[in-house]
C-alpha cells in the first residue's frame, strides 16, 4: 500500500472515530465532547481533502 493511501486510511479512521464519539456525547449529554468531536470531524475531513488536492495537483505537473 502506498504511503498516501495509508495516510488517507488513517484520516478516514480518525473521522469515523470522531463521528462515533458524537453519538457517545449525545448519549452522555456532554456538549463539550460533542463540540470537540465535531471539530475533529471537520479538521480530519478538511485535511484529507487538502492533501488529496495537493496530491492531484502535483501529479498533473
């Protein structure tokens, strides 16, 4: 597996864990955990899309 694919797999796993933790936060009625989990989802997803764009642009040149 290429290094890029492992990185994208790791980011996807982090995103899934953050989404699951949103469910846990709702069950525990914890606003702080929910906000941190939402921030984690946004951060991991944004980082994945940014890396994908950079990778795509570097292959086109």
